[in-house]
């Protein structure tokens, strides 16, 4: 699709005209990538609403994850704008990498252009980039990588519901800090795991980890016992590191599916 750069100063970049506002773009716009200071994000989204833009990715940080009243108030503004008819990914994220459409994460210009059967849903933009690069050496290719940050509107349950219905996705992988809707999320994990492997790395289950995720995406991490119950009741597969996530995904990509008790375990110790 076409790209329409927007900056209030106008001019040109890489031969493309820069428009002073989203409202000035003469053609329809499907998706807005927002990279302005936090205080200006609500105004940009108002312009997107006026233009009829249906979705926006907000890369900007400086919202609820700061722990400050100003940041929380700004995030509530985004939620109020979203409720009026625009769906939001973020803020404080890297957005979507979708090879089949040619769309990539903010720092993902060198990612593979070929699609694969693995979806990765992650609150951390850094891990979105790290896993996409680590996966290249494992032969893993992605249908979608979704970095969604603070999840002020769309959250992990929404994305899980989407990839469950996505014919391109055969394996679902996730990095979670604190899901927003616990009951809905658990129900979806159980439903999806019956059809596709769901591999989850859950962060923040130690004291130090909980403090880290709270400062990262303003998430409440939850209790170890609750997550143990979720894994037991849903048949989701738990991993504890990025490397284990890559290894487990590789196994599901290359080993045939099977049932029964004819299993051998080989260890190095």
C-alpha cells in the first residue's frame, strides 16, 4: 500500500510528500503509525478519527508505565478516543511484523520477508525483536509478530482470538507480563490449545520480576499458583526463557504430532 508521511513542517522525505496533518492526506488511510511525544498522541488520534482511520499503532512511551499521574491520565485519554471508533495497539510498543503484507516492526527492517506458521504475541517490544532475530537461526518464520505494550485498547486476548482463526498460523507463542482480562484469556488459551500448540513465557512471577514488569508496561504480574493452575487446566506449554521458547517452537515445527504413552526421554546429565 501507499505510505503517507506526516509532519507539521511538511516538505518531502525519500521522494514522498509530507503532509502537515493526517486530515490533509487526500486518500483513505487504513493504519496510522504514531511516533510523536506522548502529550501530542491524543491530538494525532483525533485527526485519525476525523479522517476515518480504523486502526493505529502507538510506538510512543510515557503513559501508564511511568507510574506517574500525568502518564496514567494520558493513557485514559487514549482509551476514551478508542471507544469512539478507532482500535489501538500500544502505546509503548513496536507494533506488528507481518511478512505477507510487507509490514514490519519499528526496528525490523532486516527481518525475513518470507512468511511462516508461527505467531508471536508479546508485551515486550525488545523481545519481539530478539525473538525474531533468534528465530532466524532456528529456521523459524513468522505469520505475525505483535508487540502490544501497555494494551490500552487491544490486548493479548484479542490477538490470541485473531491468530486462532488465522489459517497462516499453526503455532502460537506468547511473552506475557500481565494479561488484562484473566477469565477471557484463560478460556481462549484452553480453546486454542485444542487446535494449535500454545507456548507461553510468563514473566514477573518473582518479586524482582513483578517490579520489573510493573515499570515496563504497567502490568500486574499475578501469582505463581494461579499460573500453575492455568497451565495445568489449559494444556498450554510453559517455558522460562527466550531460548527455551525458540527450542520448543522448533520442536513443534519439526516433530510429528502424536498421542499415547510411547515416549522416550533422553537427557545429558
